[in-house]
């Protein structure tokens, strides 16, 4: 088994989607973990809350699951629910405070915010509402700034150049360093 406290990078590197994970029902019930109803990005909250509860983790080297992306899947959706990501991170912050793990995993949570809001959400908003792109960047940047997210993050520093360029090009003027 893998000890998450010794491998915090798993919060970043492990796919957030629940598929490909076998999770004991008793573990979910014991920790009262559930999907946030009616929101997109709920898998991010679900997976991170599982990890915050220190599950026993193991990895199987074989690929045992094929994921098929549907045409109308959340990942390709240009819906107005894109801003649900803010609610998801608000819940994640609240949950991490309740579990007394925010200080332990602050850097990892911040990078998840940089990645999912600073890259994923801005990218989706560009295609969903191209005429409101600057306003949407400001909304995303304001949210990151309100949560004291900075680019002085070890996981951000490890990203490939194209990720850093994207972030710096789109939100550098709006968040603190």
C-alpha cells in the first residue's frame, strides 16, 4: 500500500476520474463521501475527498479498463455550468479544513486550482463564450487570487513550458506571484 502523506504528489498525478479505481463501499460510507449533486467536476471533489481520508492505495500495472469519451460528455461540454468548478473547490477547501489537511496539502490543492481553473476552465470558456473571454479570464483569476494561489508552486514549476506559457499568457497579470 502507498502512504499518501509520503507521496503527496499523487493528489496531482492520479487521475481525478473515479473510473479505474476500486473503492470499498464501506470506506465511502464510513467517511460520508458522495458526489455533489447537479455539478460538473464533481469527480474532482469525490476523488480528492477519498484521498484526504488516507485510503490504502495500490496500483495494478496492467491496463484493465478502456475509457470511451462520449460526444456529449462533461469534458467536451460547453455548458454554462463551467463555473461549477468554483463550487467544487469551495467544497474541497471546506472539506480539507474539516479534516485538518489543508496545511498539509495546500501546495497540491493550489496546483489543482491552477490546473483546473487556470487551464481547463479558461480553455473551455474560450470555446463556450469567446466574446466574453477577457471577462471570464478575470473571473477565474479573481477566484485564484481570493484563494491566495500563486505561481510560486513547486508543481507549477515542474510543468512543461507550454503549460507555463499558457498560464502566464492568460492569467499572469491577474494573480499574485
